[in-house]
C-alpha cells in the first residue's frame, strides 16, 4: 500500500510539472559556455503571476459551472414542453 501511494504521488508530481511547463508556469534557460569552460548554467524560472492568473481562471470557471448546475437543478421541468 505504501509503495502504491508513493507511485501515485510521483505520477501526480510529474503531471503538475508537465502542466506547469505547458502553461508557462516554469521556464528553463541556459547560457552558452565560455570558450575553454565546460560548465553550463541552467536556470529554472517560476512565474508566480501566471500561476495566480490560471488559478483565478479555474476558480471563476468552477463557480460559473456550479451556478449553471444549481440553476438547472432548481428549475422545474414543464411537461408541456418536454418532448419524449
């Protein structure tokens, strides 16, 4: 059981990282090494503003969908207009 939990968490982590790169939350950049220098600098940038924008968009969409579901559930059906 413990091993499967770790596997699920690892897969979720990979999915979040992949989604982050796809949505532009993370970017990688590197600089060309100097002549005679074998070191390569790789930079990982986190765009917190983009993450916040996407989280707000998801929140707004979820609220909109919940409102539609609530409206649809509370409206009584009219048997005269229902075609079966």
